[in-house]
C-alpha cells in the first residue's frame, strides 16, 4: 500500500503550482495510492476536501503565532478526519521549541496524534532546533518533514536526531539523495522512515523512485512507501 505522508492542497502562486480536490484524486488514482495526508494553512479548505475523498486524511495546520492559534488547532483536532498536526516554523516564523508552541505539542500528545514539522532551512527549521522540542516532549511523536531537505549537513543532522530520539520519525520528500533513505532505515530503524511527495511542489514519480532506487529490500520499500505512515497516522495497516 502506498500512503503519502506529505501533500499540500490549494493554490501557491509564488511557485506556480496548485492542487485542488480533483487534482488530488487524479494523483491518487494515477499512482495507486491507498491513502494520504493533506494540509493547508486554511484548515477549513482541507476539511471540505476530506468530505469527498475517503482515502485522504488531514493534518491540522497550527500557527502558534496567531492570537488563537493553539486553541484553533485544538478545535480542528476534534474533527474525526484530522489525524495529526502540521507545523511550519519557517513559513510562520517561530522557533520549534518556543513556549508559544508548547500548547500545540501538549494537544497532540493528549489526542495521541503525530506532528509533521518542516525541516531543513535556517533559521527556524534546522533538525537540532526541532530536536529541542522533541526532547522537551518525549511523548510527542515528531516527524522531520523532508528529513533535512537539500543540504547534506541538514540531511545527516536529521538522521542523527532521529537516531538519538525514539520519538522522531523521518519523511523523505524533497530530499535529493536516494542512498540516504537506505542509510536512515539502517540507522534509525525500519519503522521510522516514511515516504512523502510534497505534491504539488514535487512529483510523486520522482519521490517514489528515490525510495525504490535507494537500495532497500522489497519488504523495507513497502514499509517506507506506506506501512510506516499508516501505522503512525492511523494506527493500523
């Protein structure tokens, strides 16, 4: 089963890309997805799409810099189709372990859902900054989105952080080095690395090829491509 752990929906004029409800369904059918998680800064947009796409699940976009950001995230987490939290410290402008974010971690822990955090860009999303929060909240299940992204120092740092912390997972989208996926599985373990496409910013064909060409055995490819995300987000396979 292929389960995409990282998909955006909506319009992104700066990048000249977009993914609406119909485009999401088309991608899922074309690439034989069994499921995915989607998100957007407007959680209502995500909720509307979820109503008509049964195999899609949502992550609550939490922006703790907004006056009611943490409370708003808690309200959306009560929605049955939202299965986790999305934090983007780079875009929204905060340190991952800033006290304003702590209520979001606490809400995710209380509801037993994971947090996907953008990882790989200074100043706010370096793996070691996210590690500070992961250590402060050891019961939080933290996913390093992009596992360090495009910089080898940050990629190695993300793998190091996950290896040191049992509550940290790695997600592969946008990370260009296919061999690092196999290294991550070897060092972190077969259950804490998962496939994501970052669609529409990256294409699923490219992102899936990295996993399949990484050097992993077929059973481990299956885990990365879907089983691990299904276990983490849905608690089942």
